[in-house]
């Protein structure tokens, strides 16, 4: 049985191509959320401003609103005297009208009163009874911010597909968007399999181990801004598995199954998947290390990933296949890979003449060089090293092996690792 | 009034020192969450394994559990024959006992039966009626993973202060932790001030503008894994402001106030803060550009930040002071600054002989060089450029100005900007 699986092992690139031919990830839908929920969501439409911003002509300084023509010739030694007709405050429409020979007091941000076309800064003025001396000339529009000069009504302010950081949330607020149309978060069902697997928190009967992958994968799904649906442990039995997979496919946009630490997906899952819809299983075994067979299926337009039981391998395969699919389904772009150079701590062999992905941990040597050590292939130390799996390196099909001490490219799982290791 | 504020302007470093002397950020508390909520939280205690992992001796291969001594001398041409006494399956305690001269069938992950001390891989065996031929010798513990060999009961598996990525969530699951003690997310009250400010979604009466900063800052608070509490718009009036600040200080661990786009915090907030508790206002004006006065207060051990009204400046001051405080209060370490070199698009001046922080946007020139352009100082274009504020550069107090074309260090707001600009 196991030998049959290995015969069909394909490289990661081949598997990616097969997946791309059978399934093109598309956003799963859109929804409208309030601005307070918009952070880190993705715009499903371009955002067009319904308002001029600012909505009215505003003063950019504290001073006096005037007709510019009234100030012509004004200078320090020869001030012009204009009659004060009122005061414009912030936040209110003003009825003050500035006629020739008059001015109105104004503060930063307040609306320019009717008749005025410029503002003289307070520094160049001197109040006198019901008049004000102006000691500097201003030109039309000086110290005035015209309505719509920052954003015009109808202007596109944010593009479709924008991920909303605090800065973009600020832009949405500026144009008065209380609601935003964003892509739905894809729902991802996670099924655990394996007779020995028990959910953490439950008593550990003899022969049982705790379910690692369902929880690590749920967190990985959340890390892709998707919604994990942990559907519990399913026994390796055709009828139960079929019921569980049907339920998962009904509820979720993507299904992930995973075994315990030692057990990869058995043949039962591919068999059941092939009965549920077309095209069924498209990849059965991918060359990664450590790893047990990875199965990829598409069932009536929904992808199903059966990940290896080894926890480091499971997260590697998630990184290689599932992550990109989930990001695209959420309307997000896949981030460029982040790589570092490191020297191999030992000789690294590929799997049976295929391009092989090897999970590694990175450490700085005393000489300050980065050293990449492969995560143990077997069960031993699988969990201890899990938290230290930093990324992976690739052994190409043309390479017999990578020599100990050779420089390899390590693709990192996390952006932050880059900084902790390069500074 | 304005001149009085400028007189007290301090540099960012001075302000940081003053804050550090008056307030040392500490985690605001701990809480217990379930494993499914643990992703991206911070461990408030070291985690010690209550179990041996694996919990029992396990086979790492498919094959036959034997007494190693029974296989001594076995080889391809001279197999040893052992009598089959049973089968050990995964996930169950086994009653099978392996005596001298016998063996039991076993699969990967299943418990080693009593009496056995090694496993022969199926590849080196051949079943014969009720016996099995063994074609290779194994030594004691070969293909056996001993209980506790990955993690020993009582071993510390994760350190206090660890941020829980999918890998660490996997480790917690492995040792059966269904509940985890993490630091509480700090609660951050956000108050908007300004007579002209209206919440997005409400009708925009003449003279009003939408509240940008409360929403941008709420998102920035969420980005620090804290809980924003948007407390709405408060009028610039002493009694209302006092009531609002008291409510904010009662409900939250930190308070942020912010004005509209044009109006910085008026003198009313510092005055009120000084009546609420000791030491009150400790910083009144920081040299950043664009910027209006920033006020920092500490009221009975709770920090209060009054941020500038200009949205880009508000997010800059958040990045410089508030972010670090919030991260520490959530038990997180502050990330190292991420910097890029760029050439100044124009001559940059400091503010009145102080070290000045200038918000910039970055662009690649046609020649492939990075160019840093300052965000407009005034109101014009404040919002259009908001989404493009990539980071800031510092003009030192000893510099009269930074020349156009000079190379400057730009500290980025986001890690991802680094990659979009360097690849």
C-alpha cells in the first residue's frame, strides 16, 4: 500500500501545476462590514468618495477672512484697516458675509465666510476697536483650502483588493464610509483522522496521543485571515469518513484533513473523496521531508487538502499549497517568498530523484554564520523541534545531495524570523 | 497660546525619556483562553508538560515487535523464524505479550507490546503461516520511540512571553493543553475632540468634517493586538471633557485623545488631565512634522496620549510612543525598527533647532533609486497622502537641513513595505 503511494510521488512544482489546472482560487464572496470591523479586511470594490474633501472652503490658519483685493499694498509700515463684521468658528455654517472693506475673525479649519477669498494670518494683524490693521497683503486663495482640493466627489480613493491598514481605515473615515464592502473570510473545515488521536483536554487513554495538527492548522488558517472550523476527530472508516467529509464540504469553502503525528492519510480518504465529486483526487504524494503522503483533491469546485501527519511537515505543506489558495480565496495577494542564505549543518539527500523540500531550523553559529539544520525525519523530536521550524530549503532533482557546509537558500515561514536573524 | 506650546516643544527622544521616567509599561493582567483562541496571544507563564510525549513506547515503523536478542545473527540468507502471537493496532492499549521466540505485528505509532524491545521493519520480514521470517538483526530500542523521549513530564516546552504562532499552538496541543494562560489584551479608550468632527455615517452638516483619527487609531490599536474602545466625539468644554476622560480612565488601561484634521488638542485637555491625578501632563509638544502639539500625561498609573490632529502625524506619534507602550502592556516585545535608505525628494528642515521626525512616502525612481517625499505639512493633501505614508526620517538637531538628493534613513511603519520596495 505504502509503496503504491510512493510511486505516485510528484514534486512540489508538479503538484502546484496539477492543482492550478484543476482549481483556480477565487474570492468566496463579499460582505458589508462597519468601519470598526474593517481593519485587515480586503476591499471587494474600489472606493469612490461621495463627498468633496474638505466638504467646504476652509481656513488653514488662525487669522482674518478678507477679500484679497482689500489687502493689496498692505505692509508692516503701511497697514490697511478693515472693519470687523463677525467671527467664524469651527464646526458651524456661518452667516457672516465679508463685503469690500470688511473682514471676519476665523480659526484653522473653520469655513471661509461668504464674500471672502483669502485669510490673513493673525501674526500680520492688529485688532483696533471694531477694526483690524492688516500688515501684509494676501493673494486670492492664500491660506484657504478649497472644497474638494484634497479629494473630489467621485474620485477613486482606494483600489479594489486593498488590504485595510490603519492608514486606509483613516482614508475611509475621511470620506464618511461607515460601511465597507469586503471579501468574505473563507471558511476552512479541519478534520482530524486517526484512531490514536484525542483532542487536548480530554483524558489520554492508553495508546492515545493528543491531536496536534488540527490545532496548529487552525492557527495557520487564522494566520491567513480565514475562519477555521475545527470539526473534530473522525475514525478511519469509510462510512463515518464520508459523512464527515460531506458535512465539511457543505459547511466550508475548503477542507483540510490531517492525521496524528505518526499516521499519514490512509487510503480511505482518497477513496471516499473520489466518490464525492469530480475530479476527485488529483495529487497523491508530494516530495517533502519530513513527510508522509499529501493528497490534494478537488470536489465540485472545492479543494480538499489531506496533509501529512508529521507536524512540521503538515505546516510545510500548508505553507506550500494551502496558504496561497486561502489567501487568493480571501481576495489577498500571496506575499513574495522571504529567503535567507545559510549553510547546511549536515549532508541533505533528496527523496528518490525528486525535487525535495526539507524543513529546517536556523541558528547563528559562534562565527555569526547562519546554519540550517533539518528537522528530524522520524517521530523522534518531532514536537520539540516543531516550534523551531523556521523555513525550508529545496534539494533539486539534479542534485545527488547537498553537501554539509554548502550554502543553501532557506525560505522562511515568517517575516519576523528574517529580522531576528539578520540584525 | 500657540507660541506658548511651541516653547515647550521637546524632541522625540526627550519625550520618550520623560515618559519612561513617569510610566513603566507592565502587562495589564492575565486570563485563561482555550487553545482555539490562543493563536497570536502571549504566554503569561512558562508552559510545563504534564505528560511524557510520546506517552508510551511507540513503534516508528510498520513491522514486527520482537525481543532484539531473538534476531541476533539474522540475515538475508539466514533468516530467523519467530512465532506470531498477535497484532498491535494504533490507538489502543495492547494485551499482547512478546516472549522469547515470538513476535507481534505492529504498525507505525502503535504501542510496543509487553516483552518486546525492538521492531523489525516489514521490508526485512516474510510471513509464513503462523510464523514470520526475520532477515535482519535489530538492536535494543531499534525503531522504538521511548515514552518521554520527545518531551519529558515536567519539562518546560515554551517560555513565558512567547507569542503563539501556529507552531507553538501545535506544541501546546501536543502536551494536551486545552487552556492557556495568556496576557490580557490592553483596553485602549479613544476619544475624539473638536466641534467640527462627525462620526462617519452620520449626516455631514455644513462646517463639519468626518472623524478620521478615531478610526485610524482604533485600527492601529488593533494592529498592536489591543482592544480599541471608541468612545465617540467629546466637545471641547471642560465639564464634558472631564466626564469623558474620567469614564475613559475607569474603563480602559490607556487613553488616546485626538482632534479633527485641522485642530490639535486644545489647552482644555491638559488642564483637565492635571486635575484628574498625578503626575498629570508630562510632555506638552513634540517635534514631529507634520504635527500639532502632542500631549502625554500619566494619571494615577495610566498613560494618556493626546495626539496631533493631522492624520499622518497622528499615526506617526502613535508609532513613536503609543505602539511601544501598548505592546509592552500586552506582554509583547517591541519589534526592532525596519529601515531603508532613500534620497530626499526636496530640502527638509527641522523644527526650531530640535531633532525632527518627518513623515515620508517612498517611491522608486525610474533609475530604481528610492525617493523619500515628505507628507504635506498643511491641510492640503493630508488625506490623499495618508494611505501613502510609509515611514519617517529624522533631521538631527545639529543639521540645519537635509539637502535635496541626500541619502536618509527611513524607518518604516510596516514590515511588508520593506519587501514591496526592495525586491
